[in-house]
């Protein structure tokens, strides 16, 4: 129960970091957060540790937790790297796909589709995370997979924020279907291209993300 509560608290604090309610350099006091969320300090401490593991919070001796969210320029650079890591995973997965990974990939795709059908962006976010991790594993390269997982965690709140853009969830699922088709067909280069385009937030998509950030920051002001 405590672990689940810590995850819920992490998501709430994660959202506040992504939307700018909690700003880079701001101190996260365990006592204040516990009072605000109506919980003990234990799940707050666990949530902050999870955020620190994702790189969104820095734990400092005698200063506690400090927000370390990226600025717009760094965020753009991180998404560029994420797109390339995912493209590599997709290319290798198409070449090395094992029956068990194919089965897991199809199941993850179906779970994402169910979330879309239910109009549930929160469920879609978590099923989407599973979907991408199946692809990382299917690459057959543990080091690459670990790097992809680490950066995915760092970008998690911003990837979730993208789902607030109109029709993004449905569009994302269409892109998932194209990725799966390419991987299952063994089309390595096509799989890489599909995943790169799916993850990259250049041009209009980056503008949409920044707009979402701006709206949520204005609403919280």
C-alpha cells in the first residue's frame, strides 16, 4: 500500500515539476509535502527517491531534495537523444525479435489500444511505458536498453504531458501500430525511422509541448 501511495505521490510531484509549478532549484521539504498531501513522511521520502532515480530531483546532504527539471533547450536535446536511442532499439528488435518478445509486444499494443478506446490517458501513459520497454528488451542489447530506460524515466513527465495535446493519444497509437508492423516484418530501417518519428518532438510537436507547459503554468499561477 505504501509503495502504491509513493508512486501516486511521485506522479503528482512529477506533474508539478513538468508544468513548472515546482521550479528548478526549488527545495522539496518532506514535512511540507507530507502536510499538503495528507500523508506521513515515509511515502513522500520514497516518492522523492524515485524522482531522484529518474533525474528530476537531486538529493543533497543537509539540504534535502532539490528540483532539477531541464529548461526548454535541454528538453529538446534530451528528446533528440531519446529518439535516436529508440530508433536503435527498434532497428535491433526487428533483426533479433524472439517469439516471446513478439508476443509481449502484441500484448502491449493491445493494452494501449484498450486505453485509447476507454479514453483513459493515465492508463495509456503506463501501457505506453510498457510498450516501449518491451522494444528495449527485444533489442537484445542490455546496455542500450538500460540507457533507454534511464532517459525514458527522465523524460517521463514530459512524455505524459504530450498526451494532453488534442488527438495525441490516438495518433500515438497509430504510430505504435506502424512500429509493431515494421518490427514483426523484420524491416529494421523502417522500424528505426518509425520510432524516431514517434519519439522526436521537433517542429510542431515541440511547439505543442511548450504550449501545454505554458497553459498549465498559467493555470497554476
